[in-house]
């Protein structure tokens, strides 16, 4: 089980990813394309080209977790612009909002979430 707490580091990839990639393909993508260490404990978040699915990749010290969320209707509404580079670090509370297809920029969070990041 992956736990997302206020100290969780999350990296949002701005480049659309081919979801035929498995764990090994996403690890290689992290190392070679976005130049981040997939073994760092960071949760990496990827979006497919159509915007209907997101996939997370995380290493927990023993192995990798790969989780996919595919919306039954519509697309994910919020995603940063690709002009910002290959990716951005987002707060754990922003990741929580994104997983529920919300807009982290419009979400209201308690002060406990805001203090850590």
C-alpha cells in the first residue's frame, strides 16, 4: 500500500507517456528522459496522450509500485503546461487533488498540509 503524507515527494511528468510501458519502461523513462532517480522514493506521475489515464510509479525500498487510474468518463482537467520543461515537483496535497481529478490550484487545504511543503 502506498501512503501519501505531507512529506511525500511527487514528480509530475509533463511529457505524455505511452502506457504500454511497464515498470521497467517507466524506470528507464525516469532515468533517461526526465533524469530523475526512480529509486529515490519519489512518486512519479505520468499522463497518457488522451488525458484519460494517469499512472504512478514509486519505489518503497523493496520494489516498485505501479498504479493506474483511468477515468470512466472525461479527461483529467488539470495538468501543467509542457513549456515548463520535462516535469515539476508537486506537493503531496496537490497529488491528492489530482488523483480525484481536481485542480490543485483551486483546492483548499488545511494548514497542516501547507506547513510541510
